[in-house]
């Protein structure tokens, strides 16, 4: 998006002016918390940051990646308002369709929840903890603090170079740019600890099961170990999952968490809100081709829902796409289970047919592909599949 580069450059210029003109008197160090409904005074550097993020937000709105579904949006808004009633009106929430586990909160009140978080979290309490952490950055005004620290260290040029760099990567799409802009706000360890604390306090005050907080980090740690790639997620880059984080939160949960029979993880509410999107989220997840991490997710999902044809279908898809030795037979077995379960998507027949075709099981392949065409008369790949069926006759 060409206009993205234009506005980012405008934002950089605006921020440069702010950095160049404002006097730093008494501005470094910890700031008092943002009050509900508070806006920065117009001539402040904070107002410059807000203005820049307003432009990012305008771009996000037209990115084509926002999930507009009213039920899902109402669900996440209820969750955020439960966490922080005073700031509820000042926060605008965007559910962004992108498979990375991530959430972010800009100083102007723009909150992003990426669908990868909704797919990989197990329940509402885990999402609440992550969002509470982001609200912590927002309320404690960490972006402004970080910006001023950079300026004090005469390192603001790095800040602007990063933003300008983000402006120059238009060809890879606005989401990557947004991620780059977010990474400008990679916070200090102290700020991260503080946001962890706030996130934890907010979730406990809202009545969520505190024991769920360390579990989302454990999920991320396990994924990182499986993929052997520390940069596998944008969230990893700005939020390193560490054993220290897990241990601290576990100790806190033991101290302040509610008794076992009163723990509310909100799993049923969470599933009711997110299950309608699981098929598309799993499809996006597989496109990342980070099969080891996806396998961990599928293992967890099938542990509680082993009869799900949908999960078996995606298990088959993982094997088919990974295509390592033995995966063809594994894929066939998974598709058989998926189709046997009765609730597999029609694509299960298509994938099943393609794998069987590859395995030279011609009649079974033809039957599966025929069934796909029957179930999806309007499929966009109909002509191609008909061609395959003809060749198999
Ligand atoms: Zn953070």
C-alpha cells in the first residue's frame, strides 16, 4: 500500500519535529498512570506519539484484515471492559486476522488482538492476562517513557530509522509494517515486568483464575523450543517468553489465586466466541509452515476434542503439506478419521483424494474427489478437480 509509506513518513516527520523541539525538562523516568479519558496536551511529545499512532490506526482500519463480526467484537470488548472498567471507553479494539500469537496496545488507545492469540490460548483467562499486560503498558504510559529514554540517550535516531525502515517495506503488506512499528515499542525489561504485574493484578481483580497466566507463556516457550527459531513470532521478539516469567507468575498465582473450586477460566465463553473462527484460524496457522509448533497446538486441541473431524482434517493437512517420509500414510489415516467423524469440512475429501491419487490408489481417489465435487458444486477449483477425476477413470 503506497499511501502507507506516505503516512509513515509523515509520522516520522511529525515525531522528528516533536523530538527536535520539545524540551526534556523533568520528563524522563517513571510517569504517573494515564487517567481514564485523559488526552495529552497538544504541544507535548506524547501528543505527537498519539498522532502518529492515529495514522497507524487509520491504516489498520482499511487493511482488509480486521474481523468485523459483531459477536466476536462484542465478546472481546466485554472482556477488556471487565479487565479495566475505567479505561473501557478509551480503548478501541481490533481483531486482526493474522496467525501470529500477538496483542498490542498503542499509546493512543488502539488495541490489536491477532487471531493467532485466540487460536493458541486455551481459555478466556489466558487472553485476559495477555490483554491485561498490554493494558499495563498503556496505563503506565510505557511508550512515552521509552520514547523519552531514547531521546535522553540521543538514540532517537534509531527510533526514526526504524519507523522510516517500516515505511520502505510497502511491498510486504501493511501488517508487517504495523508489526515493525510495534517492534519500535519493544519495552525495557523493567517495563515488561511492570506490565506483567499489572496484567496479573487486572485479571485477578476481574475474577479470572490466576493459575492460567503462566500457562500462556508455557505454551509460547514450548512452541519456541519446538520450532528452534526464537524469531518465530513477532510477540517473541517484543515479549521474550522466559522461565523467569513463568516462575514469577506461578508463585504469584499460588499466593493470591482463588481456591480450585472458584477458579474461572471462562473456557465455555471463550469457545463459544472463537469456535466459529477456528477453521479459518487453523488454515492461516498452517500457512506459516511451522509444523512443529502447529503439531503442539493440534495435540492440545485433539486431547480435549479427539472426535473432531475438523481437527483430524487439519492433522491430515499438516502431514500432507509437511511431506516428510511416512507423512503420506499418516495423512491418509488422518483424513479417514476426519471423514469418519462426520463433521469434517468438504475440503477433507479433496485433500484425501489428492493424497490417494499420489499414492496411486486410483478408485478411492476418484470416489473422494467425486464426493468433494458433490459437496462443493461451487468450488473455485472445480474444473481442476474434474480434470483429475477424468484422468483417474
Ligand atoms: Zn509487553
